[in-house]
C-alpha cells in the first residue's frame, strides 16, 4: 500500500511538472508569435514605420541598452526610488491602518477623508508635486509615497476590522495585554490584507515612478525613454518600453513568490499549492 501511494505521488509530481512546462511553453509560443506578427506587420507596412519600428531593429537596440552603463544607472535610479518610496509608505501606512482598524471612532471620523484622498488619481498630483519639488528625485519619491500609501492603509484597516470578535473577547477574558493580543491575533488576521496592499502599492509605485520620470523629468528610465522619443530614436524608445514592461513583470512575479512564502500557512496559499 505504501509503495502504491508513493507511486501515485510520483505520477502526480510528474503530471504537475509537465503541466508547468506546458504552460511555460505555451507562453513562449505566444511571445514568439507576437514578435513574428510584429515583424511581419512592419515589413508589409501594416504598422507605419514613422510610429512603429520593426522588431528586427528594436531587439538589437534593446541589447545595446543592456550593455550600456547609462541604462544601468537609470535603472538603479528608478528601482532605488521605487523601493525606498514603497518602504516609506509601508512604514507609515501599516501602523496608521492598525490604529484606524482598531479604534472605531477614528475609523468612522476619517473614512470620508481617506476615501476622498485615495480615489484621487496619483498621476494628477504630478503638476502640484513638480511645482513644490521641481524635477528632482525628491519629487518622484514623494509621488511614489503618496500613491503607495493609500492601498496599504486601507487594506490594513480592513484586515484589522475583519478580526473575529470572539478571539478578541477571549483575549480580554484571559487578561492578555494589548501588545500580546495585537501580535498573536490582530497581526495574523491582518497580514493577508497587508500583503495584498503591499503588492498593489508596489505596482502603483513603479507606475508612478516611471510616470514622474516621463512627465516630471525626474532622472531614471522614464526620462531616458522620453529623451529617446524626443530625439526620434524609435527603436531605443520601444526598447525602453519593453524593458520597463519586463521590470513590471519581474516585480509582480517576485512579490507573488514573497507573498506565498509569507502566507504559507494561509488557506488560500495552501489551496493554490495543491
């Protein structure tokens, strides 16, 4: 019986591996088909050459960028400001969200203001922030912090408010301190919400960082892309677009892996794993 179960386990593992390879192969096939369609559309004139460079011209430009020191310097400025902005936003939003979720009066009295500020498109704040800080790294950092702050705050508050009242009453009946109740009851309950808020804020922060570089002329990948577009170098412009998209995918995949490791105990992660 044990041998049979082990055999079934091996078969299941092989099926899972084949399915994963199949999904990856399908994804690569779709990418290859898209690149081929791009090149064919450029050669046949379906895509105007004045606005769309060919794939065969863009990929060498992308390879050239990866070998240039200027690209990696801009890459460091973009990723550095993004990471710092999200960290600052999380450091401010998580404690504030814990307070809002725990204190009912505070939550109700600030809900209208939070809803108003969180629904303002962060990109709309670029002109105001540029006027205050100019085309600087500080401007981009403030923009990222502003946009990344609200999802973390709202999700943390929701997570704390979703705590089972029976657990809180039990902690109170056992005379547990507020710190102990927060560490062992509030934090585990709110953690999935916090992780969700962090993932949302990380993507928003990256979008805002690049937007601040494009629209606010802050140093980074967006400014380099904007300069290439202004100079009429379409292959380099599209190479930057592709690279920024790849960075976004890498950030999302990386955060997904981190969240799965942090929430390994959560039913949603265990269910996805099986």
